[in-house]
């Protein structure tokens, strides 16, 4: 029997309405903050990710799905969305107008060990703001993100925040961290021994036990920030406090991508084990210029859909109620029944029916198997009287209502 490839999965109808609920909530919240949707390609030139993410990151070194096309050009299935958004921003000269607030949804690809909530094809919702450097913007986007989680009724979330400094103050910190790690070489993993020389901040992100213990006393980057970065970070914290958003400073936090500067953050959640980060991001003020565009300050984040799905397990509660229209009688009754079905669908009601003109009992049995909440029963007598019966399958009750305007009656029932 053919099966999906390891690390990939089908998203079946039983859970897809939960995903749609998350996506619809994101659209509603993000657009209320002035964001617009952008749709970016699944494949890009490999060089885009090498230049943006960083040559010595795990993503570029180990995890990208990279191959040559028929013309020998190296292309990659996107491992994240920010680089593609920035490429589109530059290519289409979006920097010619006001600040750009863009969000996206879709699959990403990384060849890593599959585990709970993590797949090799995984889905993200991301948002990027290009063209604004104010710390008030950082705080507002974090407020938006936490409001999104609140609307989903997601409990147990924690916003952890740090600053990674800038290209002025970070080199000095890297030098001190490198000196500190030089005395820990005997306990560092093989990957981190390489990182010490190339990018020692990556060692702080390593999850191996030996490296975690070795860096427990590492110097903090917050003690090495320049005046501008320090002021920016404290302004973000002050704005969050004013907005009523609780944030925990985590001086060890670094991100797995090299383009971050200043504010960086993660949102963690209870109930999904050690891999508990459900959203992460930060400021990346140099990336647009590094990819060939003008100096453009930016801030963004991405949310992991699979981990959100683990936290919001009660998917069936979000499914739209199904209505079954049971019709029995002559051609005139069936014609009237089809009219009812069309009117309901025009009002956005999910409707099922019988296709073989069976009796009422087989139709009610089919409606029950489909999980219909309401069954509308229309027969010869009902049509003659201008009525239709509405059976509530959950409550076990039935009432007779006017056939005229039945769509408004059903919509009211579904929404209450």
C-alpha cells in the first residue's frame, strides 16, 4: 500500500475546519491592524536563502530541500517565508510607497527529524512590516499576535523577548562569547565546535544537554547593547507594559536565522511538550539592503499551524452545522425541494440531500450518518400547505414552519 513520505501528512476533513478557523481568525485580526495578504512562490533560487538565513545555520547546512532544475539552476523549496516576502518587496519596488504590512499563509519545507507538532512539510502563518523602525511598531505587532491567541481562546501562552543588538554592538559581544566558549570546548557538540569560530551565538540556540549546561553562565548580550539598541529594547518593554501585554525577558534567546537585529521573541505554550514554541520572530533591519534593496527597517513573525492544532483539539465544535433536506413525493415536491436547497446554499448554509428519491426513513438514517444538525422535511402535504418540517437532530424536537423564507429561519437557528 502506498503511504505518505515520512515527515509529510494529509490534513483530513475532520481537522481542516479547525485550520480554517485559525486562518480566518488571523485574517480578521491582522487586517484590523492594516495588513494585506501576499502569496509567495513555494520555490525560490537557493541563493536567496543562503544570503538571508545564513550559510552556517542548521537550516541552510542540513535542512533545505535543494535540487537543480532542468537548466542546472539550484532551487529550493522555501524553508521559511520572510526571505521570499523581502524578495517580492524588492522585486516589485513596494518600497516606493508607505510602509508595507503583509501577511502570508502556506507550506514550508525542512528536512529535519519528524516529531510531535513538527513535520518536514509544515504550515505557517506569517506577518511582516517593512519600512518602520519605531519600537512602538514592535510592541503593536506583539500586541496583535497576543490578541490573535486570545481570540482563539488559547490559554497558557508566554511571550519571551530579548534583543540581539545590531551590527555595531553585536561584534563585541560575539568576541566575549567566543572567549567564554573557548573554555568549554571539551563539552560542546561537534556542530557547536564549528559555530564557535563562525557564529558563536548559534551555540546558545543548541538544544543538546552538554551545550545547554556549558552556556548556562554565558555572558548576556543585554549587557553589551549600544545606547541605541538598549533604548529601543526598553522602549519596546515600556510600550508592551502600557498595552497590558506581559513579556518575560529571556537573555539567552537567539533565533535560528542570521538576519535578526534588535528585538527578537518567541511565544511558548503549555501542553505540547518540550517543542513548545508556537510563534517566533523579531526585527531584521538589514535584510532588505543585504538582498539588494534600499535601507529598510523590518519586523515580522511566523506561527506554526501544526502546534496550534495540537493546542486547539476540539475541532468538531468549530464545524459549521450541516442541514439535510429530505424530500419525498412527486416531481413538483422534488422541484420545490431543490429550490429550498439552492436558497439555503445561497445563504452560505452547508446542505446535503438524497440523490435516489428514497423514503423518509432511509433519508433520516443518511442524515444521521452525515451528522446533520437539522433535517428539513418536505412532502406532498407540506408543499400543499406551504410549510416545511424542521427536525433538530440533537434535541430530538420537530416544528413546522412556513416554507416561504425558510432560509432566514435556518440561518437564525444555526447562529443561535
